[in-house]
C-alpha cells in the first residue's frame, strides 16, 4: 500500500482488495494530484455510507458534499469522480444502474471517516460526518428517485435501514427485526427480499463492530451468527447452515420450539438430525423420592415417594414414545450411598450426546449455606438413629465431571435454592429448584414459602401440555405459569 498522508486502515484488507485501493489512490490522488487533490478518495468514503449506489444518488452526494479544505486551500471534489468511482475496481454493478461497493473496502472507508473525524487535522478539513451523509441519504430516499422507481420498496427499505443505523442503531435494529418478522410470517415467503434484509443486518453489525467507540454494536452482535446461519439455509446451503450451528452451539439458545412472539424458521427433519444440539439424544433419568422416619408429621405417609412416582410415570410416557429414554426409579428406602452410586454410574456411562436428568424429592435442612437432603437410616431404627444427609455438593461434584450434552436437576426439596448443585458456568447445566434458600439475620433459622407438591404438579402439567418437547427456557416459563395458577387456587380454596 502507498504511504497515505492520513491513517487509512488498509491492514484489514486482503491482498487483492489492497491492490484495488492502492490503484485507486495512485491513479487519482497521486498521478492527478494537481487536478483532483484527495477528492476522489473523499467521495469514495462518502459513497460508503449508503448500502447501495445509483449514479443519481452519487451525483447528489457530490453536489451536497463536494467542498472541503486541503492545506490552506478551499477546494472541491471534481465532478468526474462520480463516474470514476462507479467504474473503479471496488464497485460492481448489481443491476441496471445499481452499484455495490466491495464490503471490506467499504468498511475501511467508513472506519477511516468515522475514527478520524475527531482529530484536529480532519476538523480543519471541514468534512461532513457519516451521520450528516446518512441523514441526507435518508431524506433523499423519502422522495421519488430513480432507484426506487426501478427497484421498488426493497431498495428504499435497505437504504433507509442503513442510513438510520448510523445515527440511531437501536431504532434500526428494531425496524430490521420487525421487517424480518413480517417477511417470515407472510403466507408466501419472499426469499429474495428476506435475504437482502438478512445480508443488510449482517453487514451493519460488522460495520458497527469496527467503530472506535463501538456505539450501536450491542443491538446487533448477539444475532449476527444466527442471521448468517439462516442466510445459508435460505440459499439451500444446508451444509453451511449445519456447520455454523454446530461450531457455535450458543446460537441454539435463540431457537425455541414455538414461533409465538418470535420469527418462524422451518427446518426439515434431515437438517435437525444433523445439528448436534437438536439431534435426537438419549435421555437418562434417575428419579428419587424419600420419606424418612418422622417426616409423616409434616407431609403425610409416603408423599415424597408419591411425587417421585408421578414424575417417573411422566417419563415412562415419554419412554413408550421414544426408545432413547432410560429411567431408573429408586424406592422409598434407598440409602444415600445407593443414590450416589446410581448417580455416579449414570454420569460415568453417559455419552457426549446424552442428556441426564435427576429428580429428587425429600426433606432437607441447611448448614453453612448448603442444602442437605435427609436420607433413610437403618430400617426399623429410630428417626434420629443412623440418619444420613445428601449434600448438594455431592451431587454437583459428580455431575460437573460429566462429558454429556446436558445435566438437568428437578428438585422438590425445601431450601434447595443454593448455588452448589451444579456448576452454573458449564454449558448444558440447568437446575429447576422448587424452594429458595433464605436466612433470617441473626436467627439462624431457614424458611421456605413453597407450597409442598405444587412444584412437581406444575412441572408435570407443563411438560404434558407441551407434548414433552420443550427447551429449558420454555419449560421454565410454562412451569412458572402453572405454579402460580395452582398456588392461587390453593389460597382461594383455603380462604
């Protein structure tokens, strides 16, 4: 690259792209310096603001932003720069009198214009800001123009969205999402227009990322990967779509099994089975409900075991429909050692594509911030003789060493809302805790406002309503809604 008399960010360009900018600069800013000064280069930067170019739009940009100061002289961009730019090697004809600048070169011109506008040198040049040019482009496209006449509303929308993203990126993101939603919800999908909007979203996100202040990028970056994958799917590049999702499983957090309030994306069965996170996997479950001696005074005989049986029955319904579900249901008198043995066996034998689930119901206590679940002592002994306690860390230490796809705990246990059951930072870990952990200041007493059994009932009802095919996020929403309804019903009946 030549030594520019300004900090142009050419280091991000490929060798071919660098050669194109190099040629343009030498041709018009060095060989014809006396005639053109740096005008051709400035017009290229201004032309990088709109998403697309037409001869009329570029000519109007030249008319309104041609004046600048160079050294001590007031000068203007030469009129021939309009034609020279459109015929340059970094502009391609996308349609009749419709041009598009090379994306990477466009980003460099914008980065140069935006990042240096606050320097004393560039302020002395009296150059317009990208916001000024964007507002002009937006106003231009609100009026009748050749591009709108020839290319219709999709052209105007793309230009308006891009202009808005310069000075109000939050509003631009909202409008883009709304447009994508309306296109995807239409009875007849306009794939061409949807691809245009997705491409605009991706390019806008990449542009905002390069801004020195990073302003506006937060509204786009979380969705950019998914938009890339969806674009691949629409272009029938199924392999590209699958590869993008498999390389970044966090994108699947944006997917749900319902389109309510979101954007509907239809995936064929073959595509779903090729995505590691969505492909059918083995569900291996351990279900435990323990009624220790002495608990009857609080719960009634065998109530925890009954709740566990109900949950196991729900999983058995799933098992009859899917041969990839395996359930281990331990009886009411299972010891702590037996529970840990079964849990360790389940974890150690789980494959990378398996999902593990532990349902645990029982009485508990809290010591030093840890939840301790009571386990049966020796058969026939007094309640206090041989009583054992299963700690949250004992379950967590085994689960956190797993290599499986996910671990889900469903806890129908008082005061179980501690942070020691699973490592919250490990992908795939999820805890549904029925009771929260609370401690009164100075008293050392622990309280729990949960109504017994309602959590398990809400969980079972929510799963049945959903057809047993839900993500953890949607399951949480459904169970919370069901839990509130059951609690309100309980209080109204008791009143």
